[in-house]
């Protein structure tokens, strides 16, 4: 019975997620980055210059914690502060060229991790698996407590 529980789909998904998260965190350490700092950089890349308050809300951390993260990213040369052209009271945080390069390397690292994950699995099996996972995600999001919410909001509320 005990071994059966460990082989349940729920436990295997949890184990895979945990192992991938552990590997990703180890890789991020080589860039001297924490997960929330990488999240900040991804958001800046996709949305452009944002204020610290806007970033804190999107990531789901407090403004003081955001200040600490931004300082560390600035020190590494990944982001810079710029005055807002319309409102000089607001500083916009933007990604630097060095930050863009770092994200490129992180994207490669994610590709390598995904390749390891899919070793020995055919393209057809991958597509079937993705379809099943999307279906499972949809099933969960159809529960009453998740209705009207989107994944980003759910993850933000849980600080994931």
C-alpha cells in the first residue's frame, strides 16, 4: 500500500516538480540569483519598465522586499532605475543588456532541463502528456473555489 501511494499520479507530479525546482534553483545559484529575482527579470522583459510598486504587486512580495531584490539586481548589472518621463517622482525599473543576456542563458538552461526531462520520450508521447496535463489543470481550475481566477493570479496569491 505504501509503495502504491508513492506511485500515484499526484505523488509523481509532486516529485517531478520538486526535482525540477531543485535543479532550477541550483542552476540559478550559478548566476547568483534567487527565483523571485528571475521572476522580476522575466516580467521586465515582457512588460518593459515598471515601478517597484507595480513589480511587487505582480510578483506577490512586499515593496520593502522588492527594494532589496532590485538593489541586488542593480549591483549585478541586470537592471537599472530610470526616471519616468511623465512623472519624475516615479522610477521605472528596466532590464539592461546584461540582464537580457542572463535571461538568454537561463532560457538555455531551462531548455537543457526540459531535454533531460523528455529523454527517451517520443514527440508524440510529449504531446499526449502535455494534452493530459492541460486537461488536469483545466479540471482543477473548474472547481468552484478557482472559478473566475486565472493561473497567474492563483500563483501570485500563493507566492509561487
